C-alpha cells in the first residue's frame, strides 16, 4: 500500500471508523488513554486533518481539469478549476498570478470566471486565525506575452501585494534650524547590464559583476565626502536615468533599439534592485532619504518597476519616502534652491521654459535654480533664463557602439551636490574610483 493510500485509510478510520475515541486510538495508534484524554486527542487529529484537507483544496486544482491551448498570435488559453477568495476572483491580474503567469511578463486578453458549487472555509494561523472562504471557480484565461509593452498600471499591479519589509528605524541627531544641508546623489547613466570589452574599447571591462562593484565603491566614496562637508538634514536620491542598460526580455531599450548585454534581464533586474536597496540602506543611516523616479530612454519600465519595489519595501518606514509619479520631470525645493530633473533627451530648447510653467509656486519661492540631466555621459553647464542647466557625467564604461561612433574622451565620474538652505549650491563632489 502506498503512503498516500495509507494516510487516506487512517483519515477514514478517524472520521468514519467504529467505536468511541478510546477504541479508535487503541486500534489505529496502539495507545491506551482514558476517555477524556482520548476525546481531546481525537478532536486535535480531526482538526489537523481538516486543516490539511482545506489547505490542499485551497492550493491545488482538480487534477486533470487543466487544459492549455497555444494560439497563433503567441497567446495562451488556459482552462482550469481553481480555488479563489472573492477578492482574487474579482481581479484578473490575481487570477493570472494564481495560474502561474507573471504580471510583468503577460497581459490578460480575456478572463471568464464561472462560480462553482463547492467552497472551503479555512482557519489559517498565518492570517491571525481569521476565517475566510475559498470557492471553486472554473477559469478560462487568455494571456499574451508583453514583450516591451509594459504599462505603469501593470507594474503597480504586479507589486501592490508585496508586504513592506521590517527595517530598523533610525533616530537622527537634531540639527540647528537652517543649518542642515541637502545631500543630492544623482548617479546618472549607470547602465547596469551593459557589456563592454577592454580589447574593443581601450577602457575597462564592464559587465554585471564589475558594475556592481563600481556602484558600491562610488556610493561609499560620495557618502564619505558628503559627511565630511557638514551636517546633512535630507538626502535626495534620484533613481532611473538609464540605471538599467536595457528594458525588455529581448535586450532592447524601451523604444526597441537592440543592445549588447552579458546577462539575462531577470538577473540584471534582481541585481539592480539589490544595489538600490543597499544604497538606500547606507544613505538612511545618515538622514531621511527621498527617492525620485526619473525616466531614461533605455530603461523606462524596469527602472520604474525597481522604484515601485523600493516604495513597497519602505512603505512603513519613516526614514524613506518614494515618489512614484509617472511624470518625466520632477522638482524639489530646498530652502531657496529649486532643483529640476530630466533625462534631457526629448525636450530640446523647450526645457528652458518648462520649470517656470510646471513648478510656478516653487519658482516663486526660489532664488537658485538648476536642472540636472544625464543622457550624454559627460559634464557640461549652461545658464539660460536664470536656470543652470547641468549635464552630469557618468561612471559607466564606453562600449563598442560609443567607440565606433566616436563618443569617447569623457571623464568617467559620478557627481553629488551639497546644498545650503540660504546660500544654494555649496559643493560639487566628484567620484572617479575604479
């Protein structure tokens, strides 16, 4: 007799066998117990078996009821019986997840839900003893691979069920009013996932491992320099700006330009989130951190997904605030200094008049105004209409494309900025560690 069949026989004996509790336990387990204890033991065994039975029904489908059709347009149609809560049954993205499809890789085309006639009520200690009912539904789900067509709502939907992490809170030393500094750390154009070979470029090799090492050395270097400059009241940490090198499973930019890479997108994304969390953890030891998502042209969706992941992780953490707004430009006021952010690829000369229109109240409260941009991997500064437009250099190594097209010679460095509430920008911190 198989192990499963033996367990089934014992279960039937517990629930349907002849005799009282004493007799059942003596016959099945060979235990001699008084009537009261035997009754308690039997009740506990029944509770355990019912819970296991319920959990099995909650998680599994009905054996052979799953049917998959592969369609000509690369979509898949799955027919399956699934146990769902009412909340899950009302949300196609949750149904898709329960049926094994990642919402970041697939989109729902159609989802037909037919209610069954058999429900299971489960009391699960993991949910603080709250009873909930899972009902059997017959699902017909058609999904299609997303490729590079992710949308912001789909990313938010994929992450919204994640639980915030339990992280240590820090008590910061009081800072004399008006004396604290803003530490701005915008590491532009990091291009994690890029592949560059020194034999082709004449510069350093650049791959996932080398980039991760460089990221940590650079962040540590800039933090050390910032802390030696003065008391930090707040930290601005823009994320995006081509943090990732590519944006799709086929190794293309958001717009579809084919690129070279040394890794799969899943590995790149996982390492990228790990490095961002590491950086936030280093920064918030010093002062409260605000993370801003600034889209680039290489990684619009993956950088946004990583920022949503940060928002979920730190949702209940006072020392970290994350701005998930999908606007391509963002503005922050510190004292009388207004800082704008843009990747600087699409606006052209129109950027010279956007700060006044998009942030008129902050403009009115400011004396010092700057736009910080990336994209060109080189440092430059020009002043127009009372605004300093600052292109910030990058630490990423040039790849074959840069060399072939002559985009070489820029100093590889990251830059950070120290702002005073009354006197504006006080220091530019350069880091060119290798």
